[in-house]
């Protein structure tokens, strides 16, 4: 099968297309003919050798989320799964390939009426956005600041917060990205690439911090007593790192979701169901053929992308 290999850590060029043996499903596993693989910022960190949640040994076929059709099942897996459209996480390896073996227990059925590429786009980002929204629980009428509002998670948070009745302030880094956030329902939009950007934003009740660094710390400064800040990403390269003591002095709660398998599954299923019902729209901003995984990583690291970036394994 066609696959993309990572044999050494480094820049995007270390992702090299080649061949790999067809995987065989073991007990409780299924074989998926992969149509799409998603790419997350965390995967670019892993490829570079930076700290990440993934720990596979090299050489490895990277990739953490796939979607396709079940082609075969291993011993003990339900044969009725064959032919079903599914999405699944891969634990950090095996996703950038034409075929993948995953545990049957980790599959998510793609709801009727939802396109497979949209389901893949929601697999990681939909789960994260739903989890963050539940953790912060914005009330109707509260002002919510969404950082990286044109990114994979941010575009979904804009929609989810708006659906919860909040006033949404989108923060992003260019005119194109701000326009997208407004199209998705943001009430206000601000370019955080401009010095002093936070001065143009009135106080907010909730901050969804997907950037960290100086931007995350500036966003924290917009929160008043009773405010909540959820940090879920470090697109800047570092966490916001707001001290608990400083937050307590101002009456701000630093929300730290505690994901467990049941919660993660519930949030994923909720995102898929909301999208199938037409209430949540994943934005797929970039698509690359499987062999161009290196170009996909370059695009993400350039900060020029919007929404989700997918690899297409289908020819």
C-alpha cells in the first residue's frame, strides 16, 4: 500500500512517501480502507521532534485520525462492520496510509447524511471543541473570546458558543480569517496580529485559549470576576502559563477539563450528530494528496491555513 514514512525527526521534508506492507487486523481489530486522514498541529510537533503526546518509535507511519470503509475484521470483531463508513483515532501512528488497522471498540460510525470528509475533520477538533465548551459552559448573553477562530477547533467553537446563546468575539490573524469567523456567526472580530489588539475588546466572560503565549496572556487580562479561561492549545509554541494565584486574585477560574474515555467518546459522538443535523459545519480549508503530506505540514506551520487540513488517500 501507499504510505508516508517518518524515519527521522526534522522539517516537513522528512515525511517521505513510499510503500508499506498491507496491515492485517488482529483479534478485536478491523481493517479500514482509508479515504481521508486528518492532520493536527500536534502531529507537526511530533514530526519535528518537539514534545508531544505521541511516543511511537522511528521509523513510523505517522497519523492519528482516519476515515474510510471497513474492509475486513479480525477474530472476535463484528463481521457486520464490513462495508460501514467509520472514523477512528490511531494513537499517533498509522494514519498516513491507504489502509489502517484499528480497534473495533474505538470506531465511530459516520451518521447518515454526513459526508466522510466532514466526519474526519470533526474527529479530533469536534471532540476538543465540544469538550472545551462543556467545561466553560458559557451562558446565554455572556461574551466569549475564541482565539485562533479560523482554525480547526476555533471555527467549531465559534459555532458552538453562538448556538449556546453567547456573544462571540473572534480573534484571528488576518482579514481572510476574520471574515470566515464572521461567516460562522461571530458577532465581533479582532486581528490579534496587531499590537494592542486586546485594547479594542471589551471585557469577556470566557476565553478559549488555543494560542497561548503573549496572546493567551493578553486574553486573560480581558476577564473579570467570575470569568473562565480554558487553555487547550499552544499554537504560539508555549502555554499562556497564567499562575493560579494571579487568577484567584482576580476571581478568574482556570478551567482544566479532565478527559476520560467516556467523556471523549461522548464529545466525539455529539460533534458528529450535530454536524449530521446541520447545526455544526466543519471547515475543510486545505486538501492534499497522501503523497504530499510534507506540503500539508508546511501549510499548517506557515499559519496560512484555515479550518481543517486533510490528506486524501483515495485516487
